[in-house]
């Protein structure tokens, strides 16, 4: 009698030695702005402005008069603690896996990517909350909620046009800003790519952010990098757009993102517990150098 695979108990399973995971991990805003440090849960920075341009002519030989002067004010943001935890049994670490040799190390790498995407969402969409001692966590204000001077909420179903886009850039310029980056969802990226003026598609080898490609739009107010972001709002009649001057932004770390050694984490089971943790906030040196738009349509 012939032996076939149906009866062969010696046959090994055929499992690919690789785990497939296509969940997006791009963090263009977090990756693209400066990194700095802070020393308190309330991070502050001085802000000042010159007086309005005026006709200035003084009579020869006249007495000197002294007008009012203003001192810098302080802007601030709140730090936010972000953490990821994971736990793997001793047996799970000991057994032989198909695409993962050590499940604990695999989970650490996976959670690090998840934490980065959580940080990206907080930096763009976070809503300020000073928190309470035991009931409410502190939350930083992300760019969409922090920018207040040049914020436009359009009527429902308003479509993005080239003229409107340039008008938002102009608001930043009038306030003294020099906008150079625009963050949009995938649909609005397509809309901007359809504008009639020249747009250039390229990959900037020196740009370290995690994006596949960046478009540039040559406007009357300077060249704009058009960057796709998965954390810009993307719902019917509710798309958002964020126009920024990159040099005005920084991520300020109170506690750098840290992989706490297992020896410092309470081990209360037959296995290993892991903790990733960081505390940070968003620093915006001049919020009026930037602009946001809320409520745009997601149809052509």
C-alpha cells in the first residue's frame, strides 16, 4: 500500500518564518519637527510682538516723549504621559514560534511602533486638559486645537479650492509667519494635486520623516510641502487641514520614551511584564504663524 500525505504523521507544517503586518506606522509630524526638553508638567515659552507699523516722523528739536511699552507674555502647554504595557508568559517565551523567536522582544518592538503613532495623534489632535490628581490624566493640546488665531471652520460641504488654500497661506503671512508645510488627509492631498498651477512630486533624501513622497506647491507665499497625514480628520463634510511653519514647532520631552528594564517592573506572574513610557508636550513658539481649517468636504 502506498503511503500518502493523508497518513503521514512525520510531515512537518509549512509556516512562513515571517509575520505580516501592514498597519500604517508613519508619523510625519512627530518625525519632522524639532526635539527638545522641558522641566515641568507646564511647559512655557515667552512670546512678544512689535507695535503695528506706523507713520513715524519727529519734529526737529522737539521734546522727547515716551509711549507705552509692552513686555513679553508667556504661552504654555501641558505634558502628557503616554505608555504601552505588554506581558508574556515564561512558557510562551520558551516554545518555538513560526515567525517570532522571542514573543517578549517582538511585543516590545510592536508596542514601540504603537506608542509612536499614539504620540503622532496627540501632537496633531490632542485636546488640552490640565488633569486632576487621581481621576483625569493630563493631556497636551495638539496643533489642531492649539492654533487659534487663524482657524477657519467652513460651512458643511465646502470644497477646497486653490484660491481658498492660498487665502489660508496669506493669513499666516499677514500675521508674520512663513508657512512651509501643509498636512492633509489622503482626499485633500488629491485635491491639491489637481490644482492648475505647477506642483512637483519628489522624494527628499534629506527629509527624515516617515513618508513615501512629498509634493511641493509653489504659492505666492512660498513653496509648501504637501504632506499626507493619517491623523488629519477625514469624515464627510469634516476634513481638516493644517498649515504650519515647521521652525515654530518642537516636541518637548519631560521624560524621554523609555523601555523600563524588566528588573524595575513588578513581576507578579510566571512570565515577564514590560512597560514603555514617555512624557512630552507640543511647543508652538508662535501659534499665529500657522493656520487650520475644519469642516472641508471629502468629495470633488
